[in-house]
C-alpha cells in the first residue's frame, strides 16, 4: 500500500506542468554550484546561475531537434548581446543608443510568434545580466570576453540539458497540455450545466458571464495543446502522437457541442418548470463534465480511462422526454423539438467521451491537418514585421515604450547612483507589460516580492552564515523561481531576490545589497508604470469597438462555413476548423480585453458595462452557431430551400456590416424591419417539416433575433466615440 501511494504521488508530480521544468533547473543550478565549489571559484556562481536562468527563460516547447535549433539561435543572440554590452559599456552615448535600438528590435520580434518573443525577451534580460556583471567589476573592460563566456556557458549547460530531456521525454508536454485541456473543458461543462437549473429567479446573466470567461480558458488550453502537437507532427508521427491527436480532436468536438445552445434557457424553464426534464439535462451534463476532468487526470497519470457512468442519466433523460411528448401539449411542440435536439447533442457528447476510452482507434477525421500560424519563410516574417511599423500596432507601441523606458532607466541610474543601478533596468523589463492592467498587477507583485525576498534573505544570511548552506538555499530559491514564475509572480520575485542576495554574499557583503536592490526596484517599477501610462498608452476601452467588430466578423465567417457544411455534408476540414477556432479566439480575446479594462483608471473603463453586455450577446450568438455545428450534416437538396439560403446570407452580411461599422466607427441603424420579418418567417415552421430542416431554421431564427440587441448596443457604444 505505501509503495502504491508513493507511485501515485510520483505520477502526480510527473504530470504537473512545472515539475519537469523545475527539475531541470534544479539539476542545472546544482551542477553549476558543484563545479564552483570543486574549483574553489565561488565568484563564478553569479554569472553561471544567471546564464542558466536566462536560458531557462528562453526555453520554448518543441521536439528535441527543434529545441536544438532554437538553442543555437538563442546562444548566438546571447553571445552578440553580451559582447555588445562589454564593448559599448565604456561609451555611454553609443551604449544607450544600442540599448534603445536593440530593445525596440527584439520586442518587435514578438510579432512573429511566441517563440521569437520568448527568445528576444530572454536575450534582453541576459544583456542586463551582463551589465550587472560589468558593473560589479567597476566597468573594467580589460577582459571583455570573461563575463559573456561565463553567461553563455551557463546558458549552454541548461540548453543541452533541455535538449536531452526533450529527446528522452518528448511526449510529456503533450500529456500535460491535454490534461489541462480536459480539466478546463470539464469545468466549462459544469458551468454550462448550471445554466439548465430550472429556477425562475436564477441570475442567468451572471452565470453566462462566468461561462464566457471560462470559455476563454478553454480556448487558451486548446491553442496551447495544438501548438504542442504541431511541434511533434513533423515527418511521420508515431502511434503515441496520433493517439494524442485523436484526443485533441475529441476535445474540439466536445467543446463545440458543449458551447451550443438550442433555445433561450429562461423560456425552457418557464415551460417545463413542473417537469424534471431540465434537471435530467443538468445532471447528465454535470456528469459529463466530471468525466472530462477524470479523463484529464487519466492522461496526466498515464492511466486507462473508462466511461460509462452517465448511461443511466441519459436513459432517464430520454424517458422524461418521452413522457412529455406523450402529453400532446400543442404549446410545447417547438420547445420539445429543441429539447430533443439538446438531448441528441448530449447523447453524441456521451459517445465522444466513451470513444475516448479507446484513443488508439484510427482517426475518423477526414482532414487531420493542424494550422501553423508561425511564419513559413523569411519573406513571410519580413512582411509581418513590416505590418507592425505603425503606431496603431500594439507590438510597435510596446516596443517603443520599452525602448524609451530603458533609456530613462539608464539616465536615472547615472543621475542617482551608478553603483549597482542596473537592477533598475532589470525591474523595468520585467514590470513593463503590453497593457496598463497587466503592468499595474506586475508592479505591485514585483515590489511585494522584492520586499519579501530581501527580508527573507537578511534573515537566512543571519541565521545560516555557513557558505555551503547558503549555496544550498540559493539553489532551492532558483528552483522555486522556476516553479512559480508564470503562476505566482510575487513568490517568484521573492525567490529570485533571495537567490541574488545569497549568491552575492558568497563573494562579498550581501547585506550591502539590500537597500540598493529595494531602491532600484521602486525606481524601475515607477519608470515602467509611467511608461505604460504616458507613452502611446493602450487603453482597452479605445479598442473595444474593434475587438467587438472582430468577434462579429469571425462569427459571420463561421456561419458561412457552417452553411457550406450543410450543403456538402459534415467534413471537419482545415477551413472549417480555422473558422470555428477564430470565432472562439475572438470571443476569448473580447473577454480578456474586458478583464484588463476593469484594471484601468475610471475614465477609461466607462464603457465596461456595455462591453460585458456585448460579451454576453457575442457568446450567446456563438452558442447558437455551435449548435448548428453540433448537428451539421448533409441537408438534402430538396430540403435546402431558398429561405435557408437567403437567411444565412443575410445574417452573415448583417454581422459583417455591424463589424465594419464598429471598426470604422460609422453610424448603425438601430432597427431593421427586414431582419425582424426574416426572424419571424424562420420561426414559422410547419409540423410536417423535416427535423434537420426545422433545426437549421430554428437556429438561424435565434441568431437573427440577436441582431437587434447587437444593433442597439453598437449604437450606444458608437455615440461616445463620435463625441470624442
């Protein structure tokens, strides 16, 4: 029993996304520290440690060969940056010019892809580490190769360890990514189940808003899982990768079915308040959410997954529906059809979960291609960069902001105290984020973490004066930084501050670093905050209309792809999946924009309430589209009448027109009698109509009914814009 418990604990640790990264950092820092003690050269600890940390920050997910190529690029960038700092350090004007240009250029590289952004950010950090090292030896450039060589040695040591790790454990990131995806998907299903609770006084808007926010997390997890899989699909993917690919497509299908809506829930609650049918739907969907989370744990722990516990709930739901149909209540007829479609959707979702028990089955997708958004050629990369050279580009703004902020930090350190002042630049780089809300949060976290780290460092240096114990504590602090840097930044900052104090105490006086480090952190944070507030500020409220326009135009493209599927038959091809993913990405981006908007000064979030109402409408619209996607199949030509064709075209065009008006800040007609008449016509479905034909018309009618409130909110949003 104890052995089984230990094995389970180890499996859980191995399945955590930060465990492998922290373990690699532990091995790298321990190896560097051991070498310094063996050679009795403790002064080498700081540059070696900083090189390891910089290389770890530059690490991106890839297969071993891709990681090797990325490491080569990273080391070349590190060498150029470190050597440039050493050579230009004695010449302040040349140095500050190079600092500004390199900062702007490296930040702009983030427009190419997340991989380039990560390497560029790490290169900038390593260049500041080099400045700190040169400053420590009094600016002496006599041995300019010494500091860069040590930094690159530490970076190379960690990089080779990372490449080896990726070669041996290549599929571990895929397992972790899929496990996270199914956990988030499970929570989404449970939140969706809460909407079906038949209570008349239920605050549906609050629950729908929570669901929309969770949808953003699911979309993020889907995108991350896709990127991880893309890096392992080159050449001939092995059976394990094909299994994970099948699970990814299963998650996509479950997400589309889970995000679908077949009728306004308040109308269903009113009609079937005295029936248990909605409770049955809620119970089944909640159980399926639990099954998704169980599947995530099974993937994480590499254990088999068996699903069958929801079969009884599905049978009970079908029995409730049969009973209601037997009542022959004419007022329920259309609602029962929607409930029937909902039950059919849940039944298919149940089958998808059951099929996940056998992920080794052949892919049933007609097109299993994944879309790679990274640049495919040098020409493509150059064109992407060219498009960013405009003040309207968010990346351009951030790059310019970072360059000016670091120049201001460099001027400040020379004006106030040139000794140890380069921590100002390091703080500015970490605190200055692309938007005000994120910078504000990071600023507070950085200051609190620095204070905690300095207090903790002072206490540990006092309690444990032994150099060997301090070395051990420095390694532990480095591992803690690696484990928390992306999830608990305050703790990560405290750990990194502690590491620096302990390392500097090995070769000098750690106590003497406490007050300068605190002062530099405060100054660097102030510069970062001022930069994001004053230099081309990216207030979320000013681009809210464009974000909403993007969401509406993405939904229009999704609708066109859906109707094409009804003409030609269900086919999960790349074009369809891109349209579906873009619609969900736009919905998630709108949710993220509104969350950032709430952290901005009061004047700039005056449209936040309108924005959240838009988010609810946008997510509702997307859920009606998803229902069309969940039931898509070939609609026989004789059933594909002119009304369906004309209605889908008109609705898609109206969405595009609204999107253009919002993006270009043009006036919007609040009422459109033709859209109202079209919705009424779609709702008049004769009883003898085919089920698929009726479902398509019902969903199109629900989508069409969303146009009027969208027009009203658009008009309200554009009024303040015109006034400005």
